[in-house]
C-alpha cells in the first residue's frame, strides 16, 4: 500500500506545484496538465498492482483506461477514444460485480485493498504487529476480532473517496489519529473507558481524503 500512497501524494503535490507556477505566471502549466493528466491514472493502476504484488482485474482495468485516455490527449489515434474508455470502465464494473464480495478465507493472505468495489479481510494473527487497509472509491473492512496483540499494534488506514472500517475486540484499547482532508475518522468502540491500562493497544493511523475511517466493535448493519 505504501507505493500507492506515495504515488497519490506525488500526483497531488505535482498538481499543486504546477498550479502555483501557472497562477504566478512562472510557467504555463495548463496545456501540460491537459495532455499528461492520464499518467496519474496509469500510475494509480500500477501502484495497486505493486502494492498487491500481483496482477489483478481492477488495477489492470484502471491502467488500460489510463493508457487509452493518454492516447486520446496525445492525439495518438484518429478517432475519439474517450467513449470506448468509458465502455471499458462500465464493462469492468459489471464483470467485477460477480466477485466484489470475496470471502475472508481468500483474503487472509492479502491486505484489504478496495478500488471501485468492496473488500473484507479477517486477520487471525497470533502476534499482530502491523497491517494496512486501503479503500479508494470503495469500501474495505479489516476484521481483527480474532487477532491477538502482545502489547501494541498499528494499522495504517487509507480512505480516498471511500470508507474503511476496522473491527476490534472489546478488550482492546484504541487510539485513532491521522490526517483528515475533507474527510474524517471516528472511534466507535465502547470499552476504552473501562479497560485497564495494560490492555492491548491498537493505534490506527488514518488518512481520509474525501472519505472516512471508522473503528468499531461490531460491523455496520
């Protein structure tokens, strides 16, 4: 997930810098952005596959979509490629619908990463130390209720135009903090006030960009 976050941060930083240069008259960046913005989509798809360490369906669709849009902005084709790109996206959404709700057994060996879909993972680690969860234009659930913490563990939760839910046992202390950008995070656990100071502690580092991260003891109904 770190390569994915790095790419998103790099894209936002680059757009901001080009915007400042364009606004101050130092560099006419508008035409450059208009021609090369699909590279951000290509990098997003490749970043997903790098984070997952495998070639998977949705990241492949995103990468192909980015290549088609780049070809259109660079005038590499004689016809309009935007329409076919939209058809690819819609077709991919329909096909992905058959596999959106993957089973926990299938996901136990992978970090939950949801893009334009839903993902759920049940982590039963005997000595949980650290894990990640990501949702972009989708929803991801990380179920830690069967996991065990020796002392302290951390979760890096990233939500961008999507939502992340982390489920924890009632006998865990929870500390939630992070970076909300037009988004937020919320601790809805019930046991913190009555738990002993030596109870296992889960630290959730939440990054929410137009999205939300929630820590709770029970799933949403």
